[in-house]
C-alpha cells in the first residue's frame, strides 16, 4: 500500500513536470514560461541602459559602442573586421529572434518551429529556389574579399552573442514557441538579402495576363493592360539625352506565348510595396545645400524591419538603417553623400512551359533535343512529425515551382512551368552597400552601383558639393518589347534572355535642369529609352504629386520636406470625383445622403486621419472598379486592369463594352455603375460602421496596424491613428507604409533626420520596442545622432559598451 | 522548529534554480522532505508555500523593473483579466510541483515505517 502510494506520487511528480515543461499544441510550456528564473518575467527590461565592459575573443582591437537615447548604437572600430563583428553582435543582442526567424522563413524551415501547418509554405519557398539563390549569392560574396571579410566577421559577432546567451535571456518568442537559437552562418546573411529580393522582385503577372490574352484577345490587352502608362511622368525627366549607343534588341520569335492550364488560386497579391525618394538641389533650398529624402514602403511589422546604426572605422563613417541579419547600412548618409532606394519593379521573373517526355519528368524538350532534368531531393523537417521528402526538378531555365500534386500557395505561380529568376543568380548586393557606405563622390557612388544587381532599385543621390542624381539601377536582361509579359514557350531557346543591358546604359540623370530628382516606383523613362524593363509600373499618382510639389516649391527646408513625405492628397479623387458627382442622380436621395454628397463636393481631397470623405470615396472607388471589371476579370486566373485604366475609363467614358455587367440582361452605362456603386457604398458603410456617418473616420476604417511577425496581438499595435493611404505620397495603408522616413541636409557636415514605426529593441518587454511609433504616426522625425569620435560629448548619449580583445 | 523545512526549502530551491531548470525544485524537495518531514501535512504545506513564495517574490521583483511591460502583454496573451492572475499562476505551478514532489519524497520515508524526522529538533 505504502509502496503503491510512493510510486504513485513519484509518477504524478514526473508527469506534472513533463507536462509543464513542453509545448502542447499552441500552449507554451507553462512551467518554463511562468518560472521567474527562466520565463517571461526575465524579459522585463529596464528602461535605463547600463554601461558595460566586455572581453570578447576574436576582436583585433578595442571597440567602443555608444548608445543614444533611442538605443541607437554608434560603433567605433579600428578596422573593418571589428566593425562588422560588433555590428553582428549588436544586431543579435537586440534582434536575434527576428533575424533568425526571417532566415527560417526565407529558407522554408518554418515547419521546424511550428510543425505541420507550415509545410505548404516551406515547400513553396524551397521550390522557389530561395536556398539555391542564397547559396549562389554566398559563393559570390565569399569570392569577393571585402564582402567575405564583412560577412565572416559579422557571423562571428552574432555567434559570440548566441554562445553566451543563457536560456533565461532568450527573446520571448523562443520561450513561447519553445525552441533555441542555432549558430549563425554566412548563408543566413545571403538568405536575408534573398528574402528582400523575394519581397521586392518575386512576383509576376505573366500567368494572369496570358489568361486574359487567351480569353479576350490582343485588343483587350492593348486597351486595358497597355505597356506604356497613360500618364507618363517618368523617373528620368523626358528629354534627358541618353548619351549611349544602344545594343541591338533580340527579335521576338513567333508563337512565343503558350496555352495555360486552368488553375485555382487563393488571394490577390499585395500591391502596396512601393516607396518614395527624391533629392533637391541647393538651388531650391533655403540653406543652399542639397536635401535628400527617402521613405521605403514595406510591410509594417514588429520587431521593426530596420535597425538604426552608425558605423565608424578608419575608412568609413556612415549613419542610417541596417537590416538585422546583414552587415552594412542599407539607406543612409556619410560625411560626403546620402542615398536612398525605391523599388524599380523590373521584370526579372519569367515562366517557361516545359514539355516533358513522360510522367517520370526525367527528360524535357529544349532546343530541338531531349535533355535531362536535374532532380534535387529536399527534406522538410517537421516539428513533432516525420520529415517530408520533396523532389525539385530543374531545367536549364530554373526550378519547376508548381506541380499538379503540389500546388503552390502563391496564386501567380503557373503549374508545370520552369521559373527563370534573377534572384537565383550569384549577385553582389553586399559589396554594393559596403562601397556605398564609403563613397565620397558621384563617381564612387556609380562604381558602387555596378555591384547592385537584384532587386533593381532607384538609387537617389545627393552630396555635399550640391550634386543630385538618380539611377534606375540593376542587372536588366536584354529583352524584346513585352518579353515575359506572358508565359513563354520553354522549348525554344529564342524565348530566353539574350544578354544584359550594360550598366552605364541603365536610365540615370545627374543634376537635371528642373533642380530635383525623384522616384515613386513609376515608369523609369519615356518612350525614347531604347530598352524594355517591364510593361507595367506603379500607378503614376505618387510620382505625379511629388513632382508637382517639388516643381512649385522653393526655399525648401527639412520641415517642408517632412510635410511632403506626409502629403495625403488623393490624386485619384481629385481626378475622378468631379465626374462621379456629375453623374450622380441626387434629387431622390434622403437628407443624410445629401449631407455626404455635400461633404464630398466641398472636399479638398486630403485623406487626413479624421476624414469621412476619404472613407467614403475609397470604398466607392473600389465598388466602381469591381462593378466595371469583376464580371470579366474577377476570375481566379486573372486580375483587374491598373487603377489608371479605371480612371481613364470613368473620366473619358471609354471602354463601354467592359462597363456593361455581362451577368445582367440590361446594358449598364457608366452612369448606372456610378449610381449603383453609391448605393452599395452607403449600404456597406452603414452595415460596417453604423448609421452615424460622422463616425466613419478614415483612420478607423483604414485601421492601420503594426503586427508582430507571429501575428501575436499583444505584441502588435492596432488602430494606429494615421492619414494617407495607398497610392498617396504618405502611403500608410492598413499594414504597409513608410517603414523608414529619412531626410538628410547635405551641409558641409550632413545632418540627418529619420524615424520608423517601432523601436530598436526586438523585445516586447522593453520600452525601446515601440517607443518611436507615436512620433512616426504623427509624422515627426528625430535627429539622427552622428558622432565623430568615441569620446565626443553628446547630450543624447546615455551609455557605452567597451569591447576589449 | 516547524518552519525549518519551509526555510530550508526556500533557500535551497532559490539557489538551485539559479543554475538549473525550473523543475530542479523537485531535486531539493524530495531529499529535504525525506530528511526533515514530520508528516504529510507539514511536508506538503511547507513545500507549497516555500516554492510558491520564492517564485512569487522573484516575479514581483522582475515585474518592478519596468512597470510590468512584459507581464501585461503576457496577461493579455493568456486572456487573463489582470496581471495578478500571472502571479497566482506562478505560485500555483511552483507550489504544485513543490508540494507533490515533497509528498513523494516524504512517502519514501514512510516506506521505512518511521514517523520521526531523521534529524530531530526540540521545539
């Protein structure tokens, strides 16, 4: 009896410990998590930062890091090895979980952390060739002595932090998901850069466009999906002389477009990845010095995408934002120059139909012969389950991403096609950043850009000698016009990329007559540019508004630039709303609707946070586009024409054939559509936000949120009060927007201002997790502290860390 | 010295957990209950309160570091009505683990049929 009791008590003890020490489903290990010795309590971090002295083996000399009141590190090293070593250490200290998680996401390894439910995602990442591309890029990195030094030192630094990390000090996400950090590798740096490439240049419309072409024919493509924008306000001002002799273009083979099988898809792509940047010459500024501005629009998350930093070594003194997981500064300024990027959206991703000999897919027909495919066996490890083995088939063009048995998650990926992507090639972006960080003048800037290949970016430039410039920069395949607008026949090599546009023939301009340069992802050049980069770029509105304002502005200072970054004028509404009002049949409306119509009529088109007009117009415009296009293009295999085409359709009352709703017997006119959509909008807003229309405030209906990467609500911020929106200069949409805003005055000593929606620490238990969010939402910026020596007194400095060898 | 076991448990589990995982509680409670236990009630109550209070007080101290920034977020994560529930949860987990393991330790002594503490103190 007593023996039994004793055994029972021991069994219960063991069982209890076992259960409390492991993750069960989504419930974290409660014993570990709630223990104040190891659990979440330890992640409560003090607001005050203490100074430290550390001994770090592996350093060549002493390194001093000074921390300012926003927790921005200013790293002073005696050589570049130590500089990037400590950058790695500091990134890991504040952002370890995020940087590691993103490399898992890039490489398709999320199943190792969260189990079965991520397998489809992981398989797609692997078949997309993310690891393949990162491995190629790593080879290029390690073959280049500067990049190799930086990436190896960075890796050492991250690992010194990880090795010394006690379990109680693990970032909270490790504790909730119950796993441990693994050693960092140079491959992870490459994966992180590929993840950005995937985000910015990992999308294509080829599949949708091919379906549209097959269904509605070439005239529909010409009128609704044109290859030149209707309102062309290009990045390089029209009339700029190119000054080079272009290479001959390849000739399009006949019948390059292929039949497409019908494939289901999931959800439309996110069209919000855009950015603004511009620079104004001293001629237009109050101080006489050039001013450079940049705000990359990306997914808004916590921990923040960016990490502010100053990096100082004997040949480098650069301040700006870095990407945790990568050495160097990505957007910023040094003592001589400032630069910022926006995405080009060049077409560097094409799909080739593959004719296999038989179902074994061992051979495919290419260039009049049967060739052997390469099969790579890939193992997806799954937490709490057995691994999944996947075979990825490669042809000369690239990997087959979607197959009938394994349909991809992303809707634009056609089944059975090989993917040709510049992201798979060995590229040298890290070298470009290392050189940019040290560039002293325009020619060194251009030299750095030669290394930057993918994802192509519009690099805006300004220097202390009052030069301004912009380069539409990347490695661009030499294509015939519209090559890759549609899916391509993979049996004929004539459909493949035939060469490259020489770097010095990338569209660029220095010191243009108008006194400013700008880009907002719009069309890079007018029709005189001899090469084809893509058929569609971002809708003209942001670029148009920026150019309109910069044209008329003079005596510019940093505050007027800050206001321009926060500009919320709705250009679409300005153009379209008068036409809508003309066509609206108002006599029969109830008085409440009359009030809204009155408000819209007197609206100044500013999408400020409290605007009710913007809420109404935004939905109304979406309803109009749905009524015009959805009956023809709402199919899962297609997409709508660009907003610009919708604007043209409404303003000029063209495309009447498409306006008619084919699902009804009547022939709808534009006026019918406008009136129907008004009812629908009214109805929908009433249902969603109540009948008191004064409550339909834009910031509430837009509901901007900054989500934690794991979508954990308690680590996220919802209902951030901001104005602006998609296709406006202040492009703050629901979860996309200005992920970093920067203004640099290129005085003799450049002065920078900047902010991002979050904070330097990745720890939700730290004051510095989100301390800049409110200022960001209000459109404010903070001075970017620049130190010239490790001992320089500065009111903003609160602590320092000394690293001894 | 009825509190002796309580005090010893509190000190030892505290030190132990600085170096070992949270479940090392039982590595302390089992032998101490075996040596110093008087009866099940004494052993279980001493262990529940010593282990529970050590966790509770340390949690309280760590919570003060920044005005319960992380504590509040975790309370929301668990849909707890207030932060207090996390402190209670903390007490319960440590108390439960300590109490049951201590009872197990003491039950071993009962196998030998002895009711008296291995080390005797006069009250």
